[in-house]
C-alpha cells in the first residue's frame, strides 16, 4: 500500500539518522480503537486549504491503521447537499464517495431530504449497503424505522454498539412534501427510543455505545439538542453530533456522555481514541492545515472520482452570472440568520421584481406587495467581482420555485413574528424582506402559542408583541388588508416557521427557479449589482437587548494521557522509542512526529540525542 510505504519509509529513515532502535512503528496503537468521524460535509469533498477533503479523511484512516489501531469511520449527517459538486447530482454521488471511502455507518441529516424523498431512496441505495441509522425516523403510520436503527461492530475484541438519531426539525427545515412519508419522534419520544436503543445494545453485549446524533447544540433547538439527549438518556459513551456546525475540540462531557463534533465542511476530522482494555477515551480534532503539514497523504481513488464529477459540473455551470461592485453578506451569524444584510436585500428584491413582472405579464389583476427570502436559503457570501454560475447555484442551491401567495395583514404579522421568535439567536427562517418595513424588539420574550402541525415550531401567542410592521409598499400597514407575498416554494409549503403561508387564500407557483429569478433581476439592472447594495437598506430595525440564553451544564472532558515533563536540554533516545511516542510524550500529539523529523534531519551530531520543538530538550526515562 502506497500510504504505508510512505509513512514507514519516513519513520525508518529518521530512525537511521538518529539511531532509533524502534523498527516496530506500526505497533504504536495496538490495543486502541480509533473512531474517525465527520459531520456536515455539505458537499465539500475536495481538498483545499480550508478543508482536508474526503481523500484526506481516507488517508487519515489508513494512517491510524498503519499505527496498529483498528478504525471505525462514521458520519453524523448532512453529507449530500451544499456544493454544486453534489447538488448537480442531487447528492447521489456524495453517497458514492462515502461508499468508496469505506464508511462503516452514517446517520441522515435534515439536508438529505432536500431533493425529495424518492431521491433520498436513491441516495441511500448509492451508499452500497453502509448502515443508515436513524432510530427516531419511522415509516409513516408504523413503529418501524424508515431505514435502520442500530448496529454492533466487533473491533479489536470490543463490541461497539452504534445507533442514530435525526432532528425532528427536518420536518420544516426541508420541504414538508419531502418528509410526508415518514414520522420523526421528537423530544421525550426521541429520548425514550434512544434509551431503548441503549438498553437493547447493552443487552446484546455491547461494551461501548455510540450515538450518531444529527441534533446540534443551537439555542433554537432547545429540548432536542445533543446536550438535552445526554441529560435525558444514560449509558451512552460517545455522542457524535452534527447539525449546528459546532467545533468541539476535545469534546464536552455531559452526564457521562462525551459529545464530539467537527464543525463543518471537513475543515477538521474528528478522532476518538478508545483504549480497548480500559475503555478510556481521548477525543481531538485534526485540522486540514495540521493534516497537510504532518501527514499530507490523500487517497488517489477518491480524488479521481471527485475530479471526474468536477469536469461535468464545471462544464454545466460555466459562465458568469453577473458582476457585483460590493461584497454581499451571506454569512450565517451574524448575517442572514440574525439581521438584515445586503445579500438578503438583493435576493428579496429579485423575488419582488419577478413576482410583479409575472403578475403584470399574466394579467392577474393583483398587486404584489412584499417578498420574503429566508436566511437559511442563502448559503454563502459573494465577494466583489464577477459572479460565476457555480457561485450562484452554491449560494442558492435548493432549486425552489418562486410562489405568489395572498394572506391577510394579520397573517403577515404572524409570519414575521414567528420567523424571528429566537432572534438574536440565529434561525434559518429569519426574514430578509422587500416591500415592507418592520421593527423587532428582542427584549420582549417570545411566548409560544399552539404548536404548528408537523412542526417543531410554535405560533406566537401574542402576534405583534415583538414585531411592529410599520409599512407595506410605502403605505401604513393594515391588519385587515390582503397582501400578496412572494416567497420560495419551501416557505409556501410551510417550511421553517412559515406554516401560516399554507393558509393563503390565493397561491400561484410561477414555475421560476429561485436562482433564475436572481438572473432575471440582475439582467434588469444591466448585469451589475451596484453600490446601492453596499449596505443594508434599513428595512428592519432591531431594538432592545435579549435576555441571555442559559447553556446546558457541561463538564470538562478528562484528558487521558501521562504528564509531560520537559526541560531545556536534549531528549535522550532509549530502546522502544519512535517518533510518534516522542511527539506524543514531549509535544502532546503524536501527529507532530514530522516536526521533530524536520528539526533534526540535518543538525544532530549525537544520534542518541534529538531536538524537540526547536529547543534542546531531554527527558530521562
């Protein structure tokens, strides 16, 4: 194997230079199981400066295997949507990549449903038999899991039970029509099924239990977060989390369960080392930059598969969509999910323009008054300069159509009030608007009314308590008036917090894809997004100061390693040493063996003594 030859060659060459008497490099992690985990890849499979790519993940897997560890490779969801590389193939090729990489099990995230349920079935089929674990996702009208619930792996003599969960927020974070064939168990029902999974896996002889939990830790998810799960369910050793894109380097210990998460986009890979004899666990993140510097080996088969698809995608999305004279802010937080932004203004303006043009061309005889573009539908920022078609479909990836819907002023107020229920905490439903102005007072607590059907969200008990709509179309807002609103089809179906849109008295799907609406609008501007979009245009005013959100209690995860004693002398090499051991004991991380190699390859006169970390260091054993 090319990888092992390269690693062992490096180790042996250093051993010869330094006189190390340690040929057994591959036995460094005998008796260890490494759980290598990913989450929220969102189509970022290519290796870049910011992300190690899937080829790097496979390289890391082989790296640990060559150290003598047995490796489980797991993913906690949102692997099939995000970049045009996978969106163009509706996520099916992402599943093929995971199968080629040799993943042992995956959980589905909410974005696996974005291309519809029938397409999800094709995606699952493309995984090639990788267990899909979501114990709280049931076939509609049954108690039977829609895919799978749990599996037991026997690794290095250790029985590891793995089960999965997916957030019930999927019901509205994906189009409601995409989840009509399944039921999500939520909150206490989810906790009950999780406890049942733990008990069954324990009874089946599992020594160690892992939950793949696409739940997250965001405040908007209170009651169904991974921290809430850990506090409600006993017996889980490890929770591999996703959904909130949270980096947890070292993990967080909650009620005896270690919660880990890599962040997103393969900026990091997660590594959990389990001692087979003691079950002691150490978790860490390895960044893309650290991996490139310390190891830098990437799987050629994965790269070849991705490169083949990249050729197709680049050809399809060739060309320039527009030019922008200003940076357009599509960041999550602070950004399109927390406040008005210029990119939010632009997208809402595009919807309003297309809606008004359509109503006039079709002689509908209605006034199109307002447009709403949900912040969660805007996936990235756009820098100054030319905007490629690839960028356009990356920022607006979902392929939703644009819809006209007529609602009352009272309903419009409820829509806006519900969509900012947790602001200033980020939420995907946050409204970027055109044709209206409103004020939000975040010092007023949102009071839950009735829970919306098939949703994790609640109607406002007192519409207008936090939000005051000051004008629509330049005129005073009227609760009793009818207003025609332009939204994407996701919102028209009641996605995110927008259930009230399903009660519209008039609905017309224009059949125009959201990204195409932006193209039409830019064409009307002469192909250039000008300085009028340099700053947000003051369509919403946020006042007051929100009460702080209390975080779940978190213990600091214990780090299981020997104390490091370092003095400013040379390190004395002894029998049984290797570069990995020296880096682990002296620098706290075995992956820094290459740093030691580079520091010593030309400057050591005594082969029994080496430099550590650019200083003269010695540790007598």
